[in-house]
């Protein structure tokens, strides 16, 4: 009866904590552009963009169990789609977002075909080749992409009724798109698609026996991942206002994968933490030396992998688990031996009193019959 009455209270408490967390996050997100300087607002905006790209990569790597080193190529495809539409066809900024998402989704479907026959390092090399040859290809398509000089487009300007500065308006637009993307990723993972991805990641043979179509879900994993990357690339064009092939080298793909691993694979909060790592670590270390970003980035990755193998998202759980185990061990070590004495005291007292002690000269001992002896007669 107590279990039945306690369950609603527990659920209500969890919902209350979740609601308070959401309200606090919304308050911090809304107040950020009014509290920080324009450059800092720009940095937070870039963190949100990278979070969208890492959310898609998390679907593929963290929950799908497939390795991709070509995610930067999908990012570049979305960025150039938006830039070409704005520069060549003079479309509106908002019209470029669905086109970039749909184009990268179809590109991911086509690129997901090799995933049906390749896995592990072989799949990683194939995806890396896509990220390697795309920048030279963009330079060759000069009539469309602008070649090595790239394309310069207008940034998204705030409407007059908003009363916001350019960086503030851009922040809120990117924040809305990021929130929608993260919500979509969350719903995907809680749907049948997400359960199928986890099953394929854990054991492909068992998943196939359970009725999961491996070819369909592996291809869809690439498609969804590419779509998120294309949306992030479109936001990049809106914020920066300039794209060039050198901005999307293969280093970007490796950086995104490293950021996801540092943030936490198969975690809903991992993409946000990984995006902050990707954005702020090179920016802060750049102030030390021109060669510092790469060194600091590599050292921090090694440190995080030793301290938190599950990423920054799993670090609080590891710390709480270690602290709780330490407290339990300390409590057991400090338990006095006297607490166990009362349990053994009756036995010791029963055999220690003078009336209970028997000696060889005691009549009770002399007259005692051996176990199993025949009964005595009157003559004996």
C-alpha cells in the first residue's frame, strides 16, 4: 500500500525538478544576449550551431554505432547550399534552411549505401575520403561556389519591430533552430527508430532476428545525421556571412568527432558540452600562442579520456558514484568491534559462570554416561 502511494509523489517530484530545470535553462538562454558583449554572444551562437551538428553525429556514432569522419563535408554542403541560394538566386534566409536540410538528407541517403557493407575502420576511411576531396571539388566549381575566394553573403538582419541588435537577433534565431533540432533528436531516440538504432549498435544479429531492417536503419542514420549537419552549416552561413573551401577541411570532421567523444557519446547533453569544448578551447588557447590550440586541444582530449571515459556528460555520475562508494567504505571501516560483542555475549556468559563449569572430579562428570552406552543395571 505504501508503494502505491509513494509512486505518484516520486513522479510528481521528478516532473517538478524537470520543470524547474527547463525554466532555469530558458531564463539563462533568454538573458545571455543582454548580459554579455557582442563577441561573447557570437561565441555562444557558434556553440549552438556546433551543437546541432554534434546532435546529428551523435545519432550516427553514439546511438547507431557507426563511425564517420566525413561529417564536416555535410556541414559544408549545407553551408554552400545556403550561400549559393542567397548569392546566386537572392532568396530569403529562411527559405535556405529547409532546402539545405532536404538536400543533405538525400545526400546522406546516398552516402549511407557504403555503410551497408562496411563497418569500423573501413567505413571511417570511406567517410574521411568524402571530407578530403570535397574542398578541392568546391574550388573547381568556381562559377557556382566562387572557387578559392568563396562567397560573401548578407547576414540575417533583425526586423525593425524587434528592437534587437544584429548579434542578439541572430542568437535568438539560432537558439530557436537549435532547440527544435535537439527536441527532434530526442523524439527520434524515443521512437521506434531510436530503439532500432540502439539494437543495431548493441548486436546486429540479434536486432535482425527481432525484425529490425539493418539496411533501412543504417541508411536512415546517415540521412538524419547529414540533415542535422546541413542545418548547422546553413546557420553557419547566416552567422558568418562568408564561406570558402578552406573553412571546411578534413580537420573540421575530426574536430567534430573529437568534440562529441569529449562531450559524451549516446548522451542528450553530450552535443552541447562537446560544442562548447570545440568552440572555447581553441579560442582560449589562441591567446597563449599560435601553436597552442592544437597542443591544448590534444592534451585535453587525452585528459578527459582518462578522467571521464564516458565524456563530460557522464562525469557527474562517476564523481557521485565514487563519493558514495567512498562514504560507504569509510562508514564500514569506522564501525567499532564492540557493536558486535552483545551478539556473542550470551554464549560467553553461559560457559563462563562457576556453576556451569564442570571438572573431572565433579560427580556430574563421573556419573555421566557416554553417548551410545547401554543402560545401567542395578548391580552396576
